[in-house]
């Protein structure tokens, strides 16, 4: 089955700096790669996603890049703010109808 | 986006009792729903895929007789934790896809149910 690896497990940055989280996946059939932000005790919130026919996607301060050949994708957050502090999960899945396989998560701390 | 609800949000029960958790898609029909479990400071782990009108598909290591899943309608899936024990204490989250959404791969998550077994 699909195996998603995520690094780093913890990340501390100063406000205004950039944060990068990286994930790799094993199943070449995976074609959907979402990123979630989860605050303590809450549901995961989709912040950005990318499909395998696209190499990069950007939404304001957040961007995701995908390298299908290398089977890795990354989340980039620029101009970080304290409210960006949370746990971030990457995930991968195949076509609609398949469940998401999550990475182990990255605890991001943005200090003022 | 589509809305998924879960009930209850929090439940405390005694060891040996059964607990039912409901997952509803409020504004769309979901032929498939997913149940995840999340232990503290860990990731979401898929427990089972719930299919409307048929048996659920369980992940390896998940006991189907302990975690009963019923997907009797296109808007409701239930997870029953039978004979609950303290090690079953966890955050249970369901999700569903809305086939009508243009971004059909996106999963919509319920708010989760915090189960504590004493």
C-alpha cells in the first residue's frame, strides 16, 4: 500500500521567515496530494492541494510543489505568522473513492 | 464546500460498554465515507472504508467485530465501538467526498469524536 513519509517532525521558525515541509510517497498511482492544518482537538483543515498533472500551485502565502518522478511534494509557507502555528499533515491518494494516506505530521511553531 | 457532521463530539464511557458515533453528510450524498482514528500527537490512521449498502472494508489490524460500521443511507455512516476498553480511547474522525464537487478528490472531514473509556 501507499507509504507517506513527512519531514521534519517539528519545525520552529521566527515570524516572517519561510517554512518548508517535505513529503515523499511510494505508490506511483497516487495522483492527489492535499495538505492539512490541524489545531489541537479540531478536524484537519485543507489548506492547499495539488494533482499529479500539475507541478506547482500557489495560494497567497502558501505553495505546494510536486515532483512526480522523484515522488515527493513540498509545502512552502512564506511570511509566517504566529497563527500559522499548528500541526501540518501531508497526504496522498489515488482516484476518488480511495482513502487518504497521511504523513506523520509536522508541528510548526512560529515565534514572534 | 460540503459539510460533514459528527455526533457526539465527546463521549466518556465505562470499560465494557458500547459507543455509537454518527457521521452525516449534510448537503450531499456520500456513497463512500472513511473512518480514521487519531491518537494524541499522532497522525490520522485509516480504520475502514464505509460503503453505502454494502460491507465496510477494514484496514489490516482493525477488528471488524469490535468496530462495527453501518452505512445504511447515502448521508449516514455509523461506527460502533463494542466492548470498549481504555486503549480504544482516541479521536475518531470521519470523512466523505462529494461526487458533485468539481474538485472531486477533496475529502470533507467531520469535527471528530473524542472517546474516553474509563
